[in-house]
C-alpha cells in the first residue's frame, strides 16, 4: 500500500480498515459453527462505521447493540429488525419503549428491576416483549479487570438462581415472552477454557428451565473473542466452537455469537506522522500527530499495539516512548519500545486498531476527529470524512 499517497490525499492522522480481512474472518467464524443453527451478531461497540455495517449486512450478519442509537445505526445500515439484539445494563424506559416499537429480535435483560420496567412498558403499549436474560456464571475470564464481565463482582447480568426466578416470572406474565439466554464473561479472551466452563453452567440452567416447561430458542454465548496484539497467533475457531457445542447436547437451540474485536481489530491501522524526536538525559520520545483522543486503548488499558515505520527498515533502533500532543502524561501509544531513529514527517503505522479505536475517540483538547478509509477489492474509499473545527463547535453555536 502506498501510504505516502494516502497521506497526501487524505492528510494525517487517519484510520484504514481492510474490509476484505473482516469478510474473511466473518466467514471463518460462521463456518466453525455450521454444524448447528447459528447466527453471528456483530457487536457495534467495536466499530460502528455505517459502511462497515452495510458490508456486514451483505454477509447476513445480525447485530448486538448496547444503546438505542446503535440499534438505529444497524437499521440505517439495512439490518433486519429480527436480527438485532438490544443489551446493556442501563436501558432507559424510553429506550425500551422504542426497542419494542421497532420489533427487534429480543431485549437482553440484566436485572429484575429492568424486567419489571420492561413489563410495564410492554403493558402500556399492549405488546408482548421478547426477552433474554443475561446470566452471570461467576467464571473468571482471565482478562483485564476493566473488560471482565462474568464474575459476581461485575455489574453485568444476574446470578443463576436469580435468573431462574426471573424466567418463571416472565413465563407467567402476559407481557413478557422468554425466548433466549445470554452470557458474556469478558472481552479479549484468548483462552477458551473459561468460555467452555460458562457455557456448561448456562446450558445446565436451560435444561432446568426446560423441566419447568420454559422452552428457550436462543443460546447467546456473547462475544469477547480476542486477538493476540503482540503476535499473529490466532484462536483455534474449531476448538472454540466445539467447546460450546459439546455443552448443548440434547438442546435444540439457535446459537447466537456476538463477535466484535475478533472481526475488526486486525483490519485497522492508525496512520500518523512523526512531528519531532525529543531526547532528554533519561529518555527518547517520538512525538506524533495522533494522540490518545484518536486511540485511547494504550492509555486506558496499557494495551499493546504493534508499531511499524514502513520507510525506516534496517536503521539503527533504540528504546523510546511514542507519544501524542495531549496535555496528559498518560497520552502514549508505546512505552520503552525499540524503534528505528525517525525523522520529521515520517509515516508511522499503529497496527490492529480496527476495534475500540475510532469508536472510543473524542474531541479532547478540542482536537478534530480523524477520517476513516476502507480498503476493499484493492480500492481505497473514504467512509468518514475528517471533522472540521466548525463541525466540532456546531452544537454550541447560536443557542
């Protein structure tokens, strides 16, 4: 790829996504579950660009949404309502009402209080709300504590016994229809053992409910499949699928998967430019034109991203910190990384940035949001233009 030409046309910094890679990963994951009825529901929170969503719609993807605006984005991209799930721990009464009116597949409940609120909303609308309940199986995902979601100490879901009570209540309600069960123990999962353990626990709950004449149609295993940011090592998708399928013996259910990072992280590159090198008595700094407002993962999680200097191969290298211009010491992309000596204007590529990059970006320090590009079938297209200062302040003007 001619990065110099891209920068000349679209300026720096910018995001580039390889759509062909996303398609290939989607189809590989779909193939792994072909032995059972299954549906992939892409997790919008990873990257919600409309062009990306439209491409996934064309692959027959469903969508996992955690806000009503994500539901609207999926619909805007052409998704069928019956392939949309609405999750999240803090849905408002207004959001629940809108989701019911949009007639999506189901609403994923995270507490008894939310269930009672939804029941009241459904009663007011004279509708029957299809629901799933997110079960917290108390399984350690062995991931970063900020993205672990399956332990009792986490805010997500309900414990097994509470879930059973909720299903029994919903079964008796005139305005609730239990159709699924859901669990999601965390993000950036690289070990399938906790997933298999959680799946077995939740499958056992389904069997207990079946004995109570509560028949569920959907077994939603959530998402969380990770990537190894420090290498190209990949999860064995066949083993992952088999670990789930083995727990569902005797159950005729459709498996729902909610992949996000796994599909899009590898596809994305944040292209930026070196502004300066700064050498102190103690430290070498490489200062670039991107910053934590463009990609916050290193600052937030101390996350690793591979960094490539495509036009400096073979030059002498030394330790450095790669930093941006935000007025925070936490504004960095790498610490003590061994990189070649750089020069002003040199192109730098921050890899594996397709997930939780642009979607978590901000206008901190009044910086404009960058543009996004897609590479598809060998062609580059602009899928989001660079924000202008006038657009950034538009909602504050003329009030």
